[in-house]
C-alpha cells in the first residue's frame, strides 16, 4: 500500500515519531510560555532542566530502586524545587533590569548544569527501560503502535490540557493572568505576587522535568539531550506566539507532525522545516500565530 | 531600554567631537601591546584572540549601541569562514579575495536575517536570531561543500595582496593585526558618527527617534548588516589563519561565546569586547585539557557577570576613571 508514492507503513511510522516529538515540543514550550507569561524571561535553562528530569529518574532507579511511576512524580518535584531555589537566589535580583539579563543568566546556568553532568557522565547516553506495564505494542491493522509511545502522547496531551484548564478556567489561573497584565494592581488586592512568581517558575521547570522523565525510555538519558532540542522549542514558541498557552500546545503538536511528514516527503529539509516555518510566520505575523502585542 | 542603561551612563558623556585624550591613549596602548606581543606570546594564539576580538566588537555594535541582543552571530562568523575556506581551497583564490568573498556572504546573510529579525525587539529578537542561525547551522551540516563533520581542512594561506607571504607566521600576524585594526576603527568611526548617535537615540527612546523623522528600522538594519559584515571579516580571516572551517563556528555555542566576551569586557564600551575576547580565549587555552570544565567556567562567568558585574572589566575601569573607554 502506498500514499503519494510513499509506503503507508513508513508514513504512519514517521507520523508517530512526529507526534511523539510534538508531545515534547508542546510540553516544553508550554513550560516556557507559562514562565514567559509571568516572569517575562526566556528560560534558556529549560533544556538543561529537561535533562535533569531524565537524570533524576535514572538516579531514583539506580540508587533508590524507585521505578518509572515514582520518577514521574518525584522528578518534577525535585527539579521544580531546584527551580524555586534558582528563582529565589538569582532570577529575583534581575526583575528590575532588562529582561535580556534573565536570558543571559539562564543561558549561563544551562552551560554550568550541562557541563557538570557531562564531566560526571560523559556524552554517551545511559539506558533507561520502558516500565513493564507499557512494554509491547498493539497492532492497529495498518501499523504497530508501541504502548509506551501511545502513553507519552496521551499523557502529555492530558498534562497540557490540564495546565490550560487551570490557567484559563480557574480562580488561581485568573490571578495568574491578572498578575501577567498588571502585577502591582494584583499585589494591591492582597495577592502575594512574588510567591506566585516563584511558584510559577517552579511549575514551568517541573513541566520540563516531567518531559525529561517521559523522554528517558525513548531517547537515552544524556547530558546534552536538551541542548539542541531547546532551540527547536524556542522556534516553536516564536511560531505559537510567546506567552500563549494554547498557542504553544497547538503549535507544539502540529510542528512535530509537520516535521515527521517532512521526513517522509523531503528528508533533506526535516531539520530546518520548523525554522523555515518560523521565518514565514514572522513575515506575516511578527507576534506569532496566537500571540498579541505586548 | 534598561539593558544598556548602565552601559549608557558610561557613554553618556561621549560627544560627537574628536575622541578624548584618554581614548587615544588607550588606543595607542592597545596598538603598542599588540605590536610587541608576538615576540613574547605564541602568534597563532594571538591571531585567534584578534579574530574573536573583531567578532566581539562587531557584535557589540548591536547590543551596546542599538540595544539588540543577537543570539545568532555564529551564522555570520561560520558562513564567512566556510566561504573563504572554500574559495581559497577549491577555487585557489588569493587570501584577500577569499576573505572578501566570505565577508560578502556574511553581509548578504546579515541582510536576509536582519530584515526578518529587526521587526522584533528584546527577547523576541534574541530568539529569532538564534532560530535563524540554527537554520544556517543545519544547512552547513547538510550541504556538500562544507565537508560535514570534517569541515574544510588544509586551506592554503597563500600570498596576501601578492606581497605578504602568509606562510611566514610573523607576516601573517601583522596582516591579521591590520585587518583587526581596520575593522575596529571602522566600528569606532560608525559609533561616533551622526549615524551612531541616531542608533543610541533609538536605543534610548525609539518612539522619540521615530517622531524626529528617523526611520528606526532602516537604521537598525544598517547596523545589523554592518555587524554581520564585520563578523564575516573575522570569520573569513580566522578560516585562512587556521586553515580550517568547521561546524564549531556556526554552532549556537559560538553565538553564546561572543555574548560572553562582550559581557565580560563591557557592553557598550569601545575596548571592552577586545579585552573580553582576550580573557575568554586565554581561559579556553588554559582550560582546554579539562574538557567540559570549560563550559562550566564559562557558565559561571555568565552568572557572575549578570548578577554582580554587569559593567564588565572595561566598564568598571571607565567608571573608576570617570571617562568613557
């Protein structure tokens, strides 16, 4: 069976890979958007924090014998807590300055974190097993769908939609959005805005770590696993419109699929297609597809 | 913009008139040191530092005087390096033409990337330049002529202008020094011209500059292309000096490195990027055998600079002597 001269087996295979990549793009750009919305900084350490999530999962297994499901819970908490400490001790001092300093600080932190892990663990990946509950796959007739990959897509989608619901539909989210618009007014109403900022950064970082745990069984646990990925995610964020929650989810998944399709039909461009789309979107809409002037 | 407001304080007293005596003195000191340095220090190391110093000066034009943080300058350094290396090796061009070809390619690329990026500001601008530069990186990974992971090796140095045989390392050093000084003076002239004053006006208050009739976008684009062109000059020269063009120079880590050099030396200072480049290149040289520790040290310098040392080395000296440098 073929589709435009491409075997459907290959087409669906690449579509699935695209969907998986899209799940990671969406989770990571969602975290970046949440952070950007309130703190107005681009968290360059996001890729390093994603990597730390995967490593915490690895450590839990090696040192404490705690498996995947524990890691899914503990890794975001641990890395999120590290994020909270970073925000309290360093990022906090930069809010009065230009937002570019936040970018430079987190860039420096990313270098430090990735360098330290590379010293300790080298550049080759460490294996992490798929949890026994999710091994194997099911035959859908036109292709075999590995259970773990289906789980990644479903779980990431659920997390994204849950986050969207909390931010757009609950009272807590309303405070958050209000603080994005006018922090001093929200503070005047008795909301502890600095604490909200700290927790928001922690939450965004936790999302990155969660993505790291999800990625551990698919890609190997590697000190540089987030280094190049994060730049693609930056492009996704620009396309979606910076700070737009729904925008990052939709563009994340869509661009993953587009990238997968490009691998089928024009493999030479698969690495660059997202950047080309970004350039085209910028020509038409400089604020991104879902963004607005700020 | 507050990014550069601290840097601006040091430049606030600058005027359009002739450079101050202290600046001439600092320039003379720099030229003097660089002229005697190759007799005491390994010239190849100095040439590397000079190429990066020119690169950082070009980068500083944008961040220091227009307030735009480009996170994609490696694209200009690297693409010029590939072009110059290819022209010298495959077409057998003499070094001056090869370097010019690289510079021209960087200028064209700067026009294309600048035209897209210049419409945005601040973090958006940083993000967009980073992503577009990554596109250039992937192009270089895949294109046939770049030689992939190997890069272009064993590039012939040739005879500069038919007069200076670059196979002699001292001759080559003074050619590189001349190129560096040419680029440095061109940038100095641009910064202290009416054009540079308009750039600073746009940095400080863009709507006001626009209301006075200046087309902010056009000024920014010219500054961007100038910065890209001189980055290309640095990249082309570097490729001829080291007889090599590789993926390292196009990768985003290189874009980060030039930010580091400029930040450490002093954003928006004339001599800061030069000092910063020499410090960073020396550090890399001494830490080279320690592997990934180089990255850790660079990251720590970033963190320290951002948190407590935002004026940079030259910025602090300028503040101490209360004169712009």
